C-alpha cells in the first residue's frame, strides 16, 4: 500500500509535470487572407471552425458583433457580410440555433443602428435572430477574483442560455487601451438598461481590468476578428479606414488579440489587459501562440496609433 510519503511525492511529481505542460501550452490562432467582403467568407469560416474542432452540431450559438455607431461606410462596426457568413457557416455545420446579440454603449436605438450598418439587408431574418442585450432580462453574476473594483455585474440572460459565445469584433485601434479586439468586444454584453449610456461603470472600475474580468466569466468562447477592413488612428470611432485583408480566429481570445496586435504592429506585451490575463493564466505566455495559415510577418501592416500611444509600437 502507498504510504503518506509516497503519496505526497507522487502528488508533487504530478503537479510538476502538469506545471511543465501548462507553461509550454501554445494556443492555435488562424490567420486567413480575405482581400474583400466579396470573397467566399462562408467557406472560409466553415474551414476555420472545422480546423479548430469547434463543437457546433446541436449547439446554441450566440454571435456578438461590434455595433457601435450609425454608419454604413466608416469601418466602425463589424461588417454585416462577415456576420451573415458566420451565421451561414454555423448553420451548415449543424448548429441548433444561431442568435445575434449586442448592446451598444453609445446609442439606445439598437435596431436603427443595425439597419444603418446594413445588418437587415445582409442577414436574412436578422430581427428574429437578434436580441438587444441592453434591455434583455438580467442575472446577477459574481466576479470571484476581480481585477476591477467591481464584485459583480448584472448580465443578460441570453448570454448564459447559449452554449458558445462567438465574439465578432472589428480590428481597430483604441485611444485608451491601444487596441479593441475580441475581449474588449464583450463590453457590449453589459446592459445599458442597468448601467446607462455610455457604460461608465466599466471606465470607473478600470477599462483593462473589466476586459479581463469579463473574459474569465465565459470559458466557452470563440473569436473571429474582422480584419478585412479595420480602423487605425483615433479609434474606435473617429479613426480612419485601414485595409489589412485578414480574418483572425481562435478559441483562446487572449491569443487571438495578441496575434491581432502583432499584425497591427502593436506590442501585445505592452497592452495592459493582456498583461493582466497572463498573470492569472500561467499556461499562457503573450506572443507564444501557434499561427495556422498565414504568418504574422506575411500579413503584418502598420496601424497608425493615437499620438499618445506610440510607446505601444512593436519594434520590428
């Protein structure tokens, strides 16, 4: 029989082995070229989901695009053609339900914004699929180990009723955080009916800290970043168009965001919310992801930054 000493030695050995495996873990991130929104995006997204072995059949999927301001031309919002392609790809792979949810932080008329952004025109049956997360029924959700000054948040029931949250952000710079990508996109699930417009509580409690808090609340996520046409400069609203011609995707949002930063020639090791994530997740090292498809170097394009944020520039 194993005595206490052998048990403890065995336990320590097991922990050491697990620790060794965790520190060497590299999450996969797909970088795919897409020169325009007229490309076969449905096939591209379907191949990405299969490549990452995303469990789709019979699942309830919630797509969370980035819908910020009234615009049909400026690259502020996730392009509706990409959102439509993601809907079709999930349906073709056997998803039981594909819903779309968003809660804009600046405007109350969400459906009017969606119409102006082309969502009704591009996505068949959009209104039936869509939930305005700003006015959805809410659930009080505790933050077990918050980075921010918050102890909990009221969050939409719709988000918890799904099996998989799919973040569909636009690749953009941000005048405070440096970049706004798949994790910052989750700010749109915080309901305006509870916290107001804009959602200043997330600013007062710490923007980067709240990004990290929301990330850890949803362990089942997949990210698909619209980097076909992004935004540079004074983003996320007042910047200028920037064609990067890529779609970036993966099941580990921090790795996806770090990869996007490197494509934009922003140093992910200087992005505060990524540094917070790395402290909590010892299995992940910023910049240690495994790229599938294109290399970062082959698609990298310099995104202009707000003048106050030039220190975030990646030296290449």
